[in-house]
């Protein structure tokens, strides 16, 4: 055996035993005439005391940090007072130790000088980290993310297996899927001039599996989008893909909630409260100005249009008078001590969200103080205070505009305010479901209706019956839902359409003609002809969920071999040029 | 809830309860004035007795096979004598049943006429099955393969997790890997003129993970090879990919053996004997004429060159006299009753393997009977009988040729003989390890040495030290191993090289120049400079293993959405043409 123990397991129980360890030299130090080595592997660190021979070799420069060595020695108690209580192995050391066969033996892989210090790899510039990802991953802090990802994967599969979900691999070489982004394409050598697409999601395949009677499907699926990479996107990413037959929304929610409960409990010892908060899209927009509200803090939006519509303040009066206008605000408890500079900062934030400016009231005992307070009589001031449930010392921030715009401005202020006022507890995980998304959204550029989620989303049937014939498409709610964690959309799903006629009607409504839909989705429409079950599902962005749960800044931290913003892998150099023979075989040319 | 029970769970305990089921109409039949429906889902079948209303609707033609319907009724005992002991639900039926809301309601998805009968889908031509894979997968026999695959996946992960293996996803959009086959390539839009390759295996990434200190890695990995598809190959396939640090061959074998033991036990209730037989490549070739010997039956090869070298039979004498020649045979117990026609059949099989003909002896009491027996004196005949341990009534088949050729011929006869004589028990799983493969093989076409496995395979160090300087490359054994199941290679692996200098020496030996290796494998060589641990691993062909374990004919049976021999998916039509805009964006043209 090349090792009899890992570097994380020797304790007092092993004192007196011979031990053979294999790992990396974390540090070497001389102390009191002795030479100590911290030997490191995935499991921990063990203190090694070099034998006289080994010490001499070390002094000759024959051992360096990050050399990988097989060490043999005798387990002994550390001298009193030199124990390290932070380490499992902190009470013992391996004494009289040497590399098996001596330095430079076959059991010694020497290291060249390092491009960065392993323990500080996260402080290095990211391009260098990625180029030397094999060293970066030796950093226990970085390695832990990959180990945690593994742990989460096992919990996911165990939980879903328990609930009767079947793991099915769907193809990677497939047909263009309709998620709206650009496909990665693969030229076919055997069918020249034709291309496979890498899947943007297994959406159609999982629906097909429901038609097949598989009932409950999941897959930790690689998905691909050829996008211009914005911050924190990757060309390939992973989603937990699920689909269930014979269900309604709640059946799925229960499974997902249990899954996340298991993960947070087992991985971070955190007891999640279930069921998660559920709110409609309309409510989320009205209360939080966002379809992904961060509920770790309050700061709800209150509308005061009715109160101010007859006031003397023209901006408010005008906004409240418009059919689609609104005056609304957020109350910040004990925010009245805000400085002019802080007000300016918030005003800047509001302008970024599209506001012209930001009005505010400081709440005093039964009245409001503000440059614009004079426009509102005592009764109005009192009503406003009551509406917000405000107390003296609070600050009310106000926007007046077209409804959607004003809500967006106020919603956009919630997070900066929460950060400024330290309302966010970093280790809190606040999940909520947002339901009843609109089925369609108006595409102003192309002057047509698009699907808000995707065209396989089932409408709310009452709305469909009522508003479709009236052509009031914007009023039709869908059976789509998102799962939101701390203000981030982490999962998105829906109850699907499972009848061919309705599916075709939806395609027509969003302007896809029959030829187009037959070409792209013909096989799904065909499948729907043979007794399709009602079904629904969800896709959870695994990279992002793990990133948020671990409190990290970037999904690149939880991906073993990420690509940079140019979709390049700095370690391997992919993508790279290919030769003329390969191009010829594929029947393509470079332009 | 859309269903309160599945179609596989109602028993006597539920008698008297209301039940709501949702599934497919497996059959409809009238009997004794009543109409019975077998309703089917993934979990089983339940007998439904239609209410009067429903019966009338059925008689009007409002229900067809494979309609998907929600049925509500009352659980009752079947009348005495009509129970079906083969079904879990066979003692009960759901009576007074109707579709919720009646036929044609929202809870009724009607089916068009079927292209084939579901239960007989496996008898349909395969192209049609694949086009209608969603119906084929409704066949419980077909569905079971996918369910079993799921079960095997969970056992794999559970077992490897228990042994400290970490599941890591390696990239799909990556750099060309060196497995010798053609890569699937993906044009990069953001880096025009450059291409990603889809991985033929995660070989280099898993080695990099070992350099990273991850220690034990696994992945159920999608791999891709753009080959001209021979029988039973797929453009994308799945391998269980494993790698371990600080190990020797046996450490890995123990894990793999336990894994397969768990799988066969849990999935087929079969108790596997471990450790598996281990034999060297040389032994496998000498005894079985194959590096993937089927050990479910005996029929070993015995060499009789020494005995016949002085005989009067010229063919044997000449072959035995050559440095590289051999006379050898297989003894078939009680095969002497072979007919002339059967002899001719075996001779044909031998010719296919490259033999000029096939000699044979029928074993009689202490002597041999054959047209060529006269060339061998009594002593030689006796020695031959002894060599084979033959008994009267046995048949000895003989080949005389160049060693490799003769062994191949005899090895190739073992399987047809075993089938003809019914020596193979279909439900036996006979695993064996084949070790010590040659490191290099001579490439006659290119007049150079190639790696027998791949260039990352470690040589046997003693051989390397001895034969490399002498330039006797053919004699160097490697530390590569294959796992063989019933005569099929199902896994292949090796202890790897982990030092840069040796890796470069290997590259040179197989004729790769420095520029080439730096371009293709530079990142691995770079990683090896920073203290690489000794490591080794294996890759197991999941599709094939499951196919063999389930006793199926084709890997397409265990893949949810397989492609045909033209690498086309008959269901989706992938690959397909793309439009000019897409080509332009990718910076490529069709030739």
C-alpha cells in the first residue's frame, strides 16, 4: 500500500504505530534543532518530524513546498504544550520520518517554483488561477467548494430517488431547443451540411419522457448557451432538471422544498422553514417591485395614490391621476437620520432604475418633514403615516411614475437600502415561490407577443377562456413559477401544455407558423397525439444555488474547470484552431 | 390531487375506498355485460369496471387504447375466481368507474391510432421504434431497462461515495483529447476560426484532478467519438470514469469488484464471487487466444509444438520448427460425434480468423482417430491425449501457424463451439481482469510504435529499464488492465505516468514531437511539474455493461434516445440544416 493513513486521521490512538503517509509539503520549518514538515492531503494535515538524514537532505535543499512525497515514520505524541487543538491530528506527529527511499526516490515528485502561494490562490488574479487551476484546487478553501458540490449532488439524487424520480440521460448531440438563446452547433461529418445542437435544456426530452409514462424524471443536466458572456455566465452550465406527470403545482413544490431542506440541513446544518412563502407575480411586483423579491428584509412598497391624488404637489397629483400611474414608497424604519449625501446616493440608485428623482418624508410625531411636506395637509400626512405603519424617526422614500416604472425604481432601492442599513444576514436562506406569471409579454421591437417563460407553459385556463377570445393577451396568467432565493431566481418551471391543439394555438399566438413549429417541435406535437398526461416540472440552476448557499461571489468558484469571460479555458487553451483535414472531413470552411 | 393511487398499489386493504387513478388504457374488453379496462402506469396495472354511463360512452367509441385518462371509482374485491395472481392489484378492481368529468373532459387525452402495438414494440422495425420512441418506452419491458439503468446509477454513486470518491463534472466544451478517434468539433463564435472538441473521455481532466489533490474522483461521463458507426456504437456514450491517487492496481480492483458485486446483487439478486480471476495478457493470449477471454466455459488452448515437431506431418513439423510458429489446439469434451457438416462449419469459422484449414483428432481409448493420425506414432498420440487431459469421445481441434495467428484462430473457435455445445449459461456473469498489456504495439502501416492503450499509461518499470535502452520496445509490459465480462471488454484502465520526463520520453517514443505534445498535452505536462502524485484509474463502458447484465442485444435498448447507424435521431430528426445567419455568426461556410 502506498499509504497506510491519510493526513487527516492520526490521533493518540495511533501512537507507537508505523505510519506511511503520502501528500504535499504544505510547509517546512526549523525549530529547536528539529525540522518540521506539515504534510497535506485532501483529508487534513499531519506534522512530520524529519529524521536526522532527512533533515540533512532538507538542509541541502532537497525538499520544497508542494513536493508530493511518501513519508514513513513513527506516530508519537507531540511534546506537552505544542499540541494544535485546531487539527484532528493536532495531538500527534510522525517522528523519525523520511521519504521512502530517500529524497529524489520514485516516491518524491518535486515541484517547480509556484506561480502563487497555494493558501492564497484566491487572492491571485483570476486568469492566473484558472491557468493553474490544478494548483488553485489544492487550496483547501477552493477544494471544499468542489467537495460540497459533490455532497449536494448525492443528497439530490438520494432524495429524488426516494420520491420515485428516475434519472434519465437525454442526448447532448441533439436538435436545436427553443430557449431563445443561441445554440452551440456541431457539424455532422456523416450528414454533411447538417448540424447537431447542444441542448439549451432538456425541455422537450423531459416532456417526451412524460408522454412515455416515466412519470417522474430528473437529471443533473449539462446545458449550453452561446451567449455574449455577461458577468457570471458560463457557456456550459448545470441544471437540476425535473418533470412529473399527474401533478399540480403543489405536488412539485413539496418535493423541491424537501430537497432544499435536506441540502441546507446536511451541508450547512441550517434548518429551513417549509412551506416556503408563496406569492403571485402581481403581488411580488406590487409589494417588492421585483419578480425575484429578497425577503430577508421587509421594506415593502405601499401605494399612496389615493391619498395624494388631490394634493397640491403636481408631480404626485399627475402621476396618481394617470390610468397607469402610481405614487408609492418604501418606509425605512429609523431612517430619518439620513444624511444629505446618503439621500443623494439613493437618488442616484433610483435614477439608475429609471427615476427622474426621489422624494422623501422624514416621519415626526404625527406629521411629515420634507421640502415637499407643505403640499400635503395634516389629514393626508396622517393617512400616509398610517399607510406605512411608520413611527417617528422613520424615512419614507417615494416614487411617482407609470406603475411599472415606479415599482421598478422602488424595488431597485430595496437592496441598496438593506445593505446600507445592514438588514441582510449573510447566512440566511430565504426562499419564496413566485406564481401566476403572465403567459405572454409584449415584444415592442417586433410588435408581437412572446412567451414570458417558454411556449410549453400552460395558461391559467380561466384566464385563457376569458381573455383569449377578447384578445386581451396581457391579462392571461400562466401556470409558471419561479423559485427565488435571497432575491435571486434559482429555479423556473411550469405546468405544461399537454394537448396538441392548445400547443398549436399558443405557437400561432406568438407568431410561429406551422411550417416552423413542425420543423422545430414536430416530434413533441406528434407525441401529444398519443395520450399525453398532464405534467409539469422545473429546472434549478445548480451552479448558482451552490454559489449562493456557500456565500461565494461567482459560479466559477463551484465549477471545477470554468471558462473565462471570453468562453476560453485558460488551462487547456480551448477553443483552438483545427487543421485543414478536419475542416474538410466536416465539409465546412472558415470564412 | 390528480391521483390518489398509482395503478400498481391497490390491494384488499383498500377495498371500500374511493380511488382516483391516472394512466393509460392498456386494453378494453366486454365480458358478461360489463366493460373492463386495464389501466396502466409505470407502477402496474389495475382493472377498472366501467359505470353504466362510461360503458355507454365506450360503446359509442369514446375510449381507445393508449388514451390517457383520470379514472375515479370505488375499490372492490374481484368476484371469486376472477383474481389475477400475477398482479399486485390482482385481487381488486375499481368499480362504478368513470373518467373524471366524463369522456372528452380535460382529464382525457385521446390517442390517435398507434403505429405499433405497445406491448409488441420490440418486434417492430427499429427505425419506426426509434421514431416513436415515446410509445416504445411505454412498453413495460422497454421501460424496465431505463428504470434499471437508473437503479444501477444510484448504486454506483452510493458505493463510490462511501469509498470517498468525489463526483466532479469535467467540461464538455473542451480541447481535443488523445483517444485516437475523430473528435466532434464545435465552432466558437466568440473566437472565430477556433473550435472546441467534445471529449472522447475526461482522461486528462481526471489526471489533472489527481494533481489537484482530489485523491478519488468519479463521474458518469458523456463521451463522444465521431466514428463511422459499426454495429452497436453510438456517437455519444456514457462511461463510468474513475481515478485514484496513491494507489496500485489492487486498490482499484477492490473498489471496482465491490461496485459490480453491489450492482449484480441488488439489481439481479446474483451473488458475484470476488476477487475476480486475474490473468496476464500473455496468459490470456496463450490459453484463450484473446485478450478478452470468455471464461464461462473452459476450452483452453494447449500447445503441442514440442510433441509434434519431429512428427511426419509436414504442416505441423514446419510450424513447430519456426521460431515464431506453434501447433496448438482445443479439446472439446465428448465432441468426437461431430458430423462432417459440423467440422466444415468450424473450418469455415477458423478460416474467417485467418486459418488455412483445421486439423482434428477424435480421441479413442489411448489413441487418436483422424485422417492425419497416421503421421503420429503411439507415443506422440499418447502425449497429445495427456496434454489435453482428453478422454475417449473427445475432439481435439488443431491449428498450426505463426503463434499469434494460430492462437487467434483457436481463440475465435471457442465461442462458436461453446454456443454449439450449449456451454454458455446466459445468466452467468464471469468477470476477469487482464493485466500486463504490452506498452507499445507496432504500427506496420506507419512504421512506428504506437501506445497499446494510450500514452499516459505507465510502463512496468523493470521492463522499461531493461528493454528501453535495448530498444526492444515490444517486450515492455505496461501497467494497463482491462476488465472482461463474458468475453467483452467492459472497462479499461491503467496506472498512469506522473512524472514529466517519463511522459515526454513516451511521447518521443511514439513519434510525437515536442511542438505537437506541447500543443495538445502541454497543460498536463505543466501540471506534472508541480508535485504530481502517483495515480491510476479506469473507465467502464456503462451502456455495454448494462446491456450485458440485462441480457440484451444492443446498447440502444438501454439508452433513452439512441441514434441510428447514420448517427441520426429518427425521433427529432437531428442533425438538421441550419440557416445562413447561424453559419455567418459562427464564421463558417458549408463546402
